[in-house]
């Protein structure tokens, strides 16, 4: 599935009527844009440029990046649940907004975030 002007594309996740991934107009190392596809219409729209990855999507079209969740025009950061914790990282998002992932402090630990 290609967006207008794209030379290549890749999908990282799909659920329901939505898919997320990346499109490119140059080589695979340059001119990359993260997108969310509406599979009903085939239209791809760029996700918030603050996201450095598009790892998952739920059936509502909510996009999970590595450190934030995009709800259309609103971002919710995945904060550290424990003081002193660095590097929250999301791995998957459920249809109810539950995010599972990991946090890194002195060691890598599983984590979850609700209402994201």
C-alpha cells in the first residue's frame, strides 16, 4: 500500500480498519514519514512528527510510538511510573488504551500504562 508520491512503504502493525508504518520517497535511510493508514479508504496520514516510531495501533486508530501515544491531534507521553526510572518504552496497545512495555532504571522491568 503506497501513499501518493511514495516509492516504498512498510507496515509495522495493523488492527481493525487501521495500519501503521512508514513510507519513503528516497532510499530506505532517508525521506521517511511515519503514517497511519485507514484501510477502509486506503488513505495514509502522517502521524505526529514527535513520534520516532509507530510500533502498534489499536482498533480505534490510536497509534503507539516508542515513548508516547498519539490520539489524532493529542499526544500522551509514557512517563516513568517509579521515581528515577528512565526510558519508558511501549511495545503494544490494546483497544481499551492499555499500553504494555518496559522501563529502564538500574535494570529493565516490564511496565503497563492505563488510560493512554
